[in-house]
């Protein structure tokens, strides 16, 4: 069997290493495109009046969109989405998307644990908007064999 190439080397990693940091800009257009791709046309994701009527501070980004953006830098770092063997998050705060300015979502991926016997690592994600964490206990398990 030929070894698969990876962008991360298990032997070169240490717990606490920052693997990657990335910012994503979301706009209302992004939400419309995501709604079309996902089939999630809940109006809280595109109508201010509906969001306000249910007590929300504004139109919200889809949770799965936020979750998908958060793991993407790790997928890029390992070079193959098949290397992600587990991914879990807790949604802690909504991502409000301003109609004019949009919103910036920042992802920082740090090595949380190494499992040399399994040739894998756990990467902990910090996902923030304006310095406030929006995903809690966001962890990605990756195969580095």
C-alpha cells in the first residue's frame, strides 16, 4: 500500500501548535446560495422581519454553513476530506449577518491531542465572530497515516 500524502506530519506536530487560521466573509448573498444548495429555506436566514418576529437579533447564518466553514481549513491542511474521521461541535451563539456589512467568521485550528499509535490527531477549533465564540467544543479528528 502506498502512503497517502498529507499536509500535516504527525512527527512534526505538538499539542498546542496552531495548524491554520482563516477568516471567512459571509454576506446575505452567501446565505441565499447556501439555502439553494442545502434546501434550507427557513426565512430566518434571509428575512429580517421573520427573524425579528421570533425574537432573533437579525438574519442568522445557517448552523451547518458555519460548521462547514469551520472544518474547511483543517480539510485543506490535511489535503483530503477523507482524512476527517470525526467532527463535532456545539452551537453556542448565532451568527448574525448584517444586511450591508455581512460578517467575518474567524477559525483557528490548534492541535488538541496526538494519538501516535493511531497515526491521528485531534484538532480543536476556535470559531469566533467579533471576538465572541460561536461554536463550542469544536473538535476534528484527523487520520495522518
